[in-house]
C-alpha cells in the first residue's frame, strides 16, 4: 500500500494541541476520512465508579470510528471536542500516535499494580485506522512485557494480524477476547454497520482465534428490535456463533443514548419509517428497552446457546462484557461499550 499521497497540516490547537497533525490519505479505504494525530499525555483511563462496568481501567488509542455503526453510543464523545457526532464521528478519527510508549511508561510506574485493562470499550481498537497506524502491536507488547491481564472487544478482523502477540499474552496473563456480532443478516449489516467486516468474516476470525488456542467469546450485540430479534433470526445468529467455535455468547439489546439516538433515529426514518412509532414506544422511558424485553431476548438466546452447546460468558470474559440486563449510568458520567 502506498502512503506517499497524503496531505498534512497542523490541527486546530484549541482542539488537539499545537503539536498535533491532521492527515488525509489518497487511498480508497480512507477516502473521505481525516486523521488527527495527537500525542497523548496518558493512556490508561479509570472508569468512573458510577458506570458499574465490570472493569476499572481502559485503554483507547483512537477516538471516532470508521466502522460507522449507526447505533454507536460513543458518538456523543465527539461532541466534547466540538466535532460532529454524526458523519464527523465516522470520518474524523483522533489517533494517539504515541500510545505504546505512553502505555509502557504507565505500566512501569510504581503506582501501577497490574490490574485488568479493557480495550475496545470506547471505540474499536481494530478499526481500519489500525491497519495504517499499527498501534496495537506496541500496546500488546507492552502488556506482554508486564504480564498484565487485559481484554479486547472488537468487530475488526484485523485482530488476526496480532495472533502471535495474543498467544504470547495468553501464556503470561489472563486474556479475554470477544468479537461483537449481533446478527448475521447481510442486508441489515450493510445499512447499520457499513464500515465493518461482514458478520461472516468476523465469525471466521472467531474460528481462527480458537483454532490457535485463543478462547474467543461473542458479544451478541446489538440485538436490534423488530429488525434482528425474530426467533428465526436469533436462531440463525446463535447457530452461526456456535459453528464458529465461540466459547460463549452474551446477548445485549440495542440501547440508544443521547447522540446515538438522534443518529439512529434518522437512519430509521430513512430505511424503516414504519418502525418509528414502535421504537418511540419501546424506548419511551429512556435509552434502554424495557426490562421485560431484555429478559425475553436473553432467555431466548441462552436457550438457543444451550441447544447448540455454548453458554453465556464465563468468568474471564465477564471482565470485558456487561451482564445482559445491566443498566448504564447517566450518559455524562461514564464509559460504555462503544460497539453496542
């Protein structure tokens, strides 16, 4: 791949600092995407206690995501930088180019006690930008050097590039890897997750990971009401997950927090206007579908998983994934899984 044809200019200092650079690449896979290269001062972030997430520390080398999932909750975080939370979230990607070096420094600090670090909980660390910037090999190497436990949640098949590093990590620490696959319907995938690898390719990656001795669970998320939640659709998805050799499956129903809700609703009006009233009713109480609906989906998926010989997430995967009926905090208070 050729990277000579690029444009570079200083980023707006008010947003990213005087030493940041903005780049665009003249290659088909990055056409229309702008990268803001910044130098992070810190990388290991504490999750606010109010978030009730099953992990305390996260590492996120990117902000914004070209996966362009219309439901992505993390869209609102772009607003903190005065960037657009719709198409801007999909096309204005912040890259922490010094992430591996900063992580090595922080893991070596005397105050760091080797706690579990979750990755992929804000935006996908194996999105397309990772193919260009290659931050994850350095990040994984830093974690392996310190035998630090970690987990990865991703939709990116690029994770297979780092197979050997993942194998080295599993020999030295507790590692959890999960792929996000909420449905296998190709028509739904093309419109709701346009920048991601297909569900089929993601499940093939699950198969490859498990064949190489890396246990990989599936976060079946999001289960999209009225579009991906029929008994036949749930069965097809769970069956495909089981056939891929996933070690676990954990369902999570679509949630629509501020920022994501507006973008998803606009998509719904374009593609499925007949469902608008049903969504308004289902999510009338807030960002989350009613408990009865979540429990119904969870029960159906777990019954299918038992039928096909797989179960819910075990103790290792639980560090990376929330329980099916978990309630998130107020949107202003904490981190959530970006892929949901």
